[in-house]
């Protein structure tokens, strides 16, 4: 069990409220209602389900971890919340677009945050690839979180990535105990048959690489471009005899992860 309590409140899509050692992080804020369409260049995304909690119900938070600023990771209502954070940690490209309180981190770059009892929580940006090699849909960050006095206990948030050598490198560098994975095998016609986020099979590969980690699946529902859902993920982990490693978040409810 993590020495510092880790509680996840699943809001929907890629959005969770993560309380780690009494620091509250909001990830990839998406709070628009269902039915919206979002067009960027040739790609249009459709939102099928709204958030389990309103932004008012979520209440205050300290920081935002924004893997990137695509509309299914940062919608209109989510964007309006960024000003409420002390800082928004994201990609360097995203920070240039967002300005204000955003902080851009390159791969492996870190930032230290003050915590209670004179402790320090470190955020390290981790590599991600949002699609096949040479056809990635822009820069994305993952994040590794740990207290500097307990570096053996790491929480990893993948961001929108596929399984590739960069994820294997994260496993070599960090002793991850909880891996929060963006799954769903997202596909859009403009990129062809390729998936842009992890498949269920790739999640199994990731679980094997992070051999001591509990796996929390998110970002596999609520949007039309996902090609795999909960049943696919559960089946893949059962077939791999890893189902005991899964920790499904509860929609709209805080859940202690241990």
C-alpha cells in the first residue's frame, strides 16, 4: 500500500481528481455536456457522455496535469477552469498556446511542489507518442509523481500514448506502484486504421513492464472515437492472468487506490 494515500475520483474521459498526499490534481479537464462536436483541422470528435461531476461539485484543486490540449483532453468548460490552478503542467508547445499559469515540461524534466510537513512532491514529465511512428498527433506528456523522500513509490499517468519504447524507458527509470492508463484504442478516419491511444493488449504489455503496479484504466469511454471499451480491457487482463492488478475507478466517487 502506498505510504501516502492516493485517492482517485473519476469524472469521465481522461478527467480525474487525484489526491496524493493531500495535494489535489485535476487531470485533462473535460466538463462539457454530452453532444458536442469539436473540429480541429480535418478531425471532428464527438462527445457522447457528460462528466459524472460538475466542476462546482469537484470543488477546489491545487494543480492541473494536462497531457495535451486536444479537445477530448481539454474542452471548453475544462479550459475555463485552468485559471483556478496554481499551475498547469503540460507540454512546452501547449504552454506556449495557453500562456498564463501554464508550465511547459520536456521529457524527463521535473518540477518540485511544496507539500505538508516540509515535504516535496516531484512531477516528472514522461514521454508519450500519440499514434504510430511518424504519424503522431502532436506532442503529449505523461507524468510521474512521487515524494522526494519516498522515490520508490511512484504514480504514473500515461497521457494519450501507444505502447512504444518510450513507455518501456519509463518503467526502467521509475518504480511505478500505480499506473493510470489512457486506453480505448482511439481511432479517427483521418489517420487511417492506426490507433492513437493504447489498446487493451498494449495495456497488458504496460502492466508487465510495470511489474509491481496496480493499473487504473481511464479515457476509454465518453467519446465516439474509442474502438475498445471496458469489456475489451477486462478480457485482455483476464486472458493474461493479470486481472487482480486492475483497479476500476468509480464514476463520480472517490476511491482509495491500494
